[in-house]
């Protein structure tokens, strides 16, 4: 069926429940092991058929040629060998360059949406291959949910739903150029781990969704204060409200903590915003529609067959 009306997609943010670095690769990237989880905070992506590929964004600073949503459309047009265009409208709600994967999620939404709009019928594996060429976090966002992410980010194994619900995310402002690369450059061999913590947490999630914050980990956390001035003061403010197990997400500087209830989360969010002037969000885990466990079993079968 040809699409003439716009396709509207929610592009969700993520948090990293764990993020370990196994080592540096010859291609300059690092091998990571991470459990990522999408949350209900999202951007809005609208795709309308057009002759050219264009972008209108409510944040004018993000309307440039290098916006990952535009990159995604160009890469897909090239990979699929089609002569099609799209007018992309992007409503930003996810804070930019904050460790929540906003730009990567927008790119994934564009790939998924254009696959429909341009009637390409590419399967998930093909789309993930194109996604990996756009950015290391983009393959995860092709599906979202709870997933074990490995390699430089291109190996994504869906997990069962993690049994977590309310979280408060605090996103300090930053304008650090090449932030992710900058954080990875801080990593020294003594930071390298073997992914045991992540795999243990993945095992617990597979076995019933149990995801205690004691297993949460971020390899970049020790460098946060050096790279993001004021980070530890904000963390301390968050902690003083009673939040436990506060953890940075991705390459930061966003940090999050599980809230024991919606009510406590509302209180934290309001205090952080009103009393301390911080950008804070009360969010919930977000999972794509459809059965997570079947995907988990399929992923397991695939993995077992190559081991
Ligand atoms: O893939 P992406 O463009 O998001 O990566 C930005 C930078 O972060 C890379 O150029 C690289 O320096 C670093 N990186 C890394 N290992 C990864 C992902 C990113 O070293 N797994």
C-alpha cells in the first residue's frame, strides 16, 4: 500500500543499565557489553513523501546537514538504491548529547519509517546493518526494549522485559564537542572488564526480569567529574533526596536512579527541577509492542547455533 499521508513515529530515549568496556579494537572503536533499556521519554518524528530529503526541527541548532535523522535517510536511499525523498519533521524532547541516545533513536525511527514509506521491505538484519554505519547506538534503537548490546554496538540481543518501572533522569547541560569519543579516550586498560556483571544481570533478566540496581554499572562514571564540571555536585543533590544507586547513562552526563514508586519519583523530579533548577524527567521503562520472550528464545537459539 502506497503511503501518501505522513508516518508518525515516537523515537524513544534509552538508559544503560550497565556499560562495560572489554578492550580497544584495531579500528579505534572499543568492544562494549551493555544492557540498554528504552524509556518513555521520546522525540516525535514525522515523515512525509517529498522529492528531496529535508529536515525541519523545532531546535534550529539541530537542523543541519549532519543531523543523524538526515544521515539515516541519505544512507538508506543509497543502500536501497532508490530515487526517493522525504520531508522529515523532528520534535525534540530528549535532551541533546546527554547520554540518552536521542540522535541515534531519531535515526533508527527514520530507517524504520522510510522502510515503510518507500516500501523497501528490508528485514531487521538489513536495517541493523545500515544502522551500524550511522552510529554505534543506532542498531539497538531499531527495536528498543531491553537488550544486551555487544561489539561496538552492532550486536543486539533482545532480552525479556526488565522488571523496573519508574526512574528519574537528571540531564545536566553540556556542549562538549565529540563527547562520546572524549569519554572513550579516558578509558585505560585497568578499566577493561570481562562483561561478567552485565552477563549476570542479563541472566537474571532472562530468568524472570529481576534487575536490581546493585548490578548497574557504567565504566565512564569515574571520569564524569573531570569531563563534566559540576557533575558530582548534581549527583550529591540527587542523592540527598534519597535516591540510591544513581548511575550515569552512556557517555553522560545524564544520570538516573530507580524510583521506589511513582509518588517518590514525582517528588524527586519536582525537587530537582523547582528547588535546584535541574533538568529532570520522571520516566517509565518503555518496551515495543509484541512478545519480548519469544524474541529472547529465538535470539538464544541463534546464539547457541553459532557457539
Ligand atoms: O559510533 P559513534 O559515531 O556513536 O561513535 C562516536 C565515537 O565514540 C567513535 O568515533 C569512537 O571514538 C567512540 N566509540 C568507541 N567505541 C564504541 C563506540 C564509540 O570507541 N563502541
